[in-house]
C-alpha cells in the first residue's frame, strides 16, 4: 500500500518516523511533498523516502494524508483533486474542516477520514481521534486506526467530538509543556539548577500519565494516594485549587474547541 503525505512539516514528519520505526510501512511505500526544493532535499536525506510534487504524490497514493495548514486546504485540494484516485482513502488532519466541506472541495464522492493527532507522535506517544465518512468501510477504518496507532494510540469518535479531541489531546501538549515549565520555574526559585528542574518535572508528568493509563484507577484516586493527611502534597493541592488550576484548564479547553469550530 502506497502512503502519501501532502505537506511534510513537524506533524507529518513525526507520523512518518513513527510509521517507519513501528514497521507499519517501508520507505519504498512512503512519499511526501513539500513546498520548497530545500525542504524536499532535507526530507529525502533525513527520512529516506520519495519526495515529489503534490500532484505526483496524490496520483501515486492509495492512502493520502493531507498535512498542510488549514488555511491552505482549499488551494491544495484544488491542485490535486484531478490526480487523486477514485479508490483512494483520504485522511485530513486539519481542525475545523468538516467531512462535508472536504468532500465538496474534491467535487466527487471519495472515502474521507478526519483525524486529529498531536505532536507526541514524534516520540511514538501520540493520541489521535478518527472520524470517517459514510463511504469508509470497516476495513478502511481499521487501517487508519492501525496507521495512527503505529505512533501512539487512536480511537474512533463521531465527527462532532473531533473539536473536543482537539481541545483535550490535539492542543493539550502545549498546556502540559506550560505546566512542566511552571513546575521547573518553581524548582529554580527554590534553588535547583534549571536542567535538573526540567528533568524532575518532565519525568514526574511522564510517570503520572503512565500511572493513569496502566493502573485503570481514577485520577482522583491516584491524587488521593499522594495526599497524606496534613502533609506537603495536600497543601500544594489546596493552593492549586485556590488559584483556579482546574477551572483554568476547563476554560482553556472550551476556548480551544470554540476556535476549532470557527476555523
């Protein structure tokens, strides 16, 4: 199966690395396009895959991933729609571009899937929501889930929840990075060297996330396990609640989803 990427920025590059490292596909079966000759040469040198024009990648792909910026979708699709095979499976990773809108841009009925991945795909720990149109078969859906699962986790969701996926996992690495930075800043204020502060904070977040995923316990239960009566942790949690951490995160996600719907 030939897999093509239209656009090869950070997200697409991370996906390609994950696909290759997991063995889901081979370099010979992957292709990508990029806007400049310099970028194409860099991709070919670093990833070892074919780099070609948008039209050539579209014409040669059984599964075609649209990985350009949302504002470029209309122009890019207009340039490739006559080259896309009728049997091709199209995967869009743009927020805000509905299945109906995508179908209209191609001007004919095609199998289209919307996916919302996130940047931890770069290190093989991505999270993606997947939503197919009515032409996508169960086998097609399993294929796309396996593709995104090759560099993390993936789950099928109704299209109306993709904006929620954007808020809770697509954009949330930025929230987590901000949290890690803030924790490190606090440690530096207490006298710890910055490099050690970042390592301590990042490992604590990594381990905590792994406990949620592997223990099957509610996050609240895990929080309670750390909070000894009258101890240091409950004092820190009290201050976080007083400063509105929980409400701030919720409001940020609501704003993120609202913006996604407007794009």
